[in-house]
């Protein structure tokens, strides 16, 4: 009997020991008591009952926090966040994974007005940089591009006037609350609603397919609404952009509508061009001088969107309609011929186009149990496009009239699973399908029908190696197939592979090494059996037998931050094999401008970006780029280029001053073989911001003549061109916006109108 009791006591002690040293997961959500919205990036501390520190964490963009290794016992949880009253809550962890009830924090309105954050606004996280915009950066920004420009991220270039956001490896993908955004989304984003910006310079998870990614995390509200008006007018030539929008919140669902109109009209573009055409039998020299040129374009759009968002899902549907028209695009030239032809002549060229495009988009994102997430996007559009061109030179008259119907369907989906010990696994797929039917009339009569589809699938695996290393491996495959009417089915399989090793030297320094293998599909407007007469000497011709371009990329970058100084450096090599390029040859005494595969191109680049904050009011950014380019094959071209850019921001009360400048630059287009030389650019702007009003005025390229020079030197064709345009000369602008809020304050909705028009028409440049 005694032995039996001893065994029972021993078994009880062993179970108690195992239970005491078992580790479980604890998670929960943190909200604001005023608006019932998630509090992002709040500090969460796990404490013993005697207040001894156990572990720390941050809430994510949905307010979720988690502790992975917790022993079953009683604890205290301490919550704190700027703008909210701190709170300490007692909890008990049982012998299983525990999901705590949602806790709330009270707003500290006095703290919101008085607190000044002295810590760094750039915080290096495991897979991205968390950027906390300060009061000055938010106040003196009217769009998402303005805010991104004010942040002065060293390795990102932001053109807030055109919406171009680039980094060393290419374009930066933009997201809002994890949903892919386009130009108008970011342009209509209200900066004061942005909580923080996530910069994925090492994209993983749903961003793994991007060169780099920016995600704006915004406040979410459950009531209220707004009406917004904004307009921008250019001085120097006639151009304007005017928009009106409204949004209303009802619990977890928001309804928004946007509409807008923009136009551009200018004259006075002057071109001086010298051409040399080398036929096997003769040589022609031609000097062209443009005397008068006109251009006019207008665009209208309307969009309606419904969005339903909770902690576990984000669903949206939006429909839009875009109309784009260019009624005037023409010029008259004086021509002087020498060589085989010796005479003077005048010519005129007139082009016009019109497009109508309805669009629908469905988006869904789901936070699944056990650290899983799933998102998908389905986009469909139909484009009806008309294009006309006439060219007259002496007694020669040429015309083209094209009607096109184009259907586009894009589906993308991503599944991600976060594993233990710093590991994650993701599966993604993308399919892009296009069908186009075009009727060509005029000098060349034809009916073209093309369907094209590309499917991409990849697997992404990431793992931490020790404390300071992270490894990413991403194998995948691309399958491209297209078929032209009465042509053969073309199929291309391409293996894709991405790998990256990130070395986190310390909290402020990191080095990233990467190797990438990919492909580029040929432009759909090149794949046809069409001919278009340029003039009585030249013909443009399509090519339905183009190959896939293979990409090979290797490089390394380094980032560091010393107090107010941030630095980013990159060295990169990109190789293009079977590059699709322009192709010139003769056929029946005509110079044919077509396309071919087979040439190779090599690009070696180096970049250094530095930002420095002299004070809270004065901030600067300097970036330099060196690029060496070389093509091999039928065309042998070599080019070196250096660019230097400087941006300065100064904030004073309700005003902000921006000054920027860049030196003259040159580069070679690896597809057209055109050498471009762009003049130095500079400008300044002043903005004023108070409450719901924002006003800005500025000037670009004051005293500049805006001379753009380009040239081509090939065996059969050479040209040298100088162009002066009102677009590149001294211009000014005035911008004004106002937002009227009703009910409770609400965040500004993303305006998701994609105002680019899908088209496969082969046009004369």
C-alpha cells in the first residue's frame, strides 16, 4: 500500500513538473475604446505578478499581438501606445493555447497634442522597415505620394507630380492596408489618416513577387463620412486635373464614389531631326524641322466601391468606367532631302485616338487560424479603342484606321504560413489573359485576332539562420502561350528562381545579397502580322515569332543609420538574354522597322542614397547613380551615365518649402537603341496646410529651354534629334483641395480607378 501511494505521489509530481515547464501560445487584440478600431504597433509587455519583465511584443496592423512561449500561470499584461492611456490587465494562462478577450485603451487627447517622438522614425523589423511619419511630414502632404516624398527614404525616388516610385531594381509596388494600389489610389489617400508606412525592401510573403513594396497602414472607422474636392491647374500650358469624391461608413462596411476630369492642351513643340538611311543601292539624307505642333487630350472617369473589413477578413468590390480621348496630335514639317533624293518638301501628320474601358475588381484577404493568411485579386476589363493616322508629303498620302476590342482578365492568389523558429512558407500564382481583335483599314487592310496568356506559380520559403541571418528561396515557373489568327501556337516555359541572404549586422545596419532568374514577355502590340506606312521611305511591321527574354540578376546592398543620417548603397548586375529589340532591314527599297529576338544586353549599376535631418524643420536627401550599359548581337552599343539628385524640405508652422534639382543625364534604351540626353531639372514649391484645407504652388525648370536630344547609330539607319517642348520648359502650377467631414471623422477611401487603357494596337511613334 505504501509503494502504491509513493507511485501516485511520484506520478503527480512528474505531471506537475511537465505541466509547469510546458510552453503555450497566447494571443489577443487591442482596440481603441472611442472608435472600436484596432490600435497598430502598440507596445505589449508580459509581466510576472510582481511586475518582473517576461517578454515584449507589438500589435500588428489589425491590433493582434502574440506571445509564442508562455508557461501556464498568472501574469500581468501592460499595454501602452502614443496617444492612449496605458493599461495593466491581470490574466491567467491555462495548459493550452489561450486567446484572450479583446482589450481597449482610452484616448489621451492631451497627449496627442503634446507628445514629441524623439526616437528614430525608421524602425528595422524582421522583414521590413516600419516608418512612423512625424507631424510635419503628415501636415504638409496632400496625397500619398506627397507623404512618401516627405519621408525621404534613401533608396527610393518619388516623383509626386507623375506618381512614379522607383528603386534601384525597378518600380516599387504600392499597397494600402495590404491591397494592391494604383496611381489614383495613392493620389487620393489622405496622409493624416496614415498610421505608419511599411517598407518591404526585402519582400517576402504576399510581397515576394515585388522588387520592393510600400504598404500604407491607415486608420479604420465605423461611422461618419466625407466629401472631398481637389483641383490642380498648370500655368505655362493648359492642363488641369479635377476630382470629387464621397465616402460613408456604416459599421464594418464603407461605400465610396469618385469622379474626375483631366485635360492637357499645348502647342509650340519644335523638333529638328537629321536622318541618314543606308540602302544597299543608295543613301538618303533628310533634315526635318517642325514648324507647328498641337496636342489635346481629355479623360473622364467614375468609380463606385463597397468594402467590408473585419479583423479576420477584408473584402471589396469596385466597378469603374474610364473614357480617354486624344482628338488632336499633329504637326507640320519642312523637309530637305539630299543624296539619292534632292528636293525640298512639306509634310503633315495627324493622329487621333479614343478609348472606353469599363472595369471590375474583386479582392479578398483572410487571416486564417494558426498563422495562416490567404488573399486573392480578380480584375476584368473591356477596352474599345479607335486609332487614326494620316500622313501627307507632297503628292504622297498614307492613312491608317484601326478599331480594336480587347478583353483582359487577371487573377492572383497568395497563401502564406508562418512557421515556428523564424520560418515561413508561401505559395503564389498569377494568370494574365488577354484577347484582342483589331480591324485595320486604309493603306493596309487586315483583321488581327490574338489571344495571349501567361501563368506564373512559385513557392517561397524563408528561414532565420542564427540571430542575424535570414535566408529566402523562391523557385517558380512561367508558362507563356499565345496564338495569332491562322498562326501557330507559341509556347514558352521559363524557370524562375530568387534567393536572398540578409545579414543583420546590428539594429541599424544590414547587408543583403541576392540572385534572381526570371523572364519578360514580349509586348502584345509587337505580336502581329501588320504593316503600317510611316512615310514613302519607311514601313513599320510586326513580328508574331518573338521569343521570351530571360533575366539574370545578381547584387548586394547595404543600409545604415547614424542618428539623423540614413545611408543606402547598391551594386547590381542585370543581364537580358534573347532581348526583344527594334530591327531595321530593307524590303523592296523600303526601310522596315520591325522587332526581333536574339540580342543580349548587360547593365552594371551602382547607387548611393543619403538623407540627413539637420533639424525637425530642415531635411535633405542626396542620391547618385552610375549606370554602364552594353548591348551585344547585331547592334553593339555602349553607354556610361551618371545622375545626381538633391531634395530639400523646410517646414515652418503652416508652411513648407521644397527645392529640388538634378544634373543633366544620359542613357541608352536597350529596346529601341535610342541614346537619350535629358537636361538638368530643378524647381521649387510652397504649400500651406490648415485643418481640411491644403494649397500649393510651384514652378519647374525656371529659365530652362527644355532641350531633349536623342540619337540612333545603326548600320542601316541613323538619326539625331533635338526637341523643345512646353512640357519641359518653365511652367508653374496651383493646387487646392478641401475635405468636408460629417459625422465622426473617417479615413479617406482609396480611389481605385486604373486610368491606363489596355491596347494591342501597333502605333507609329
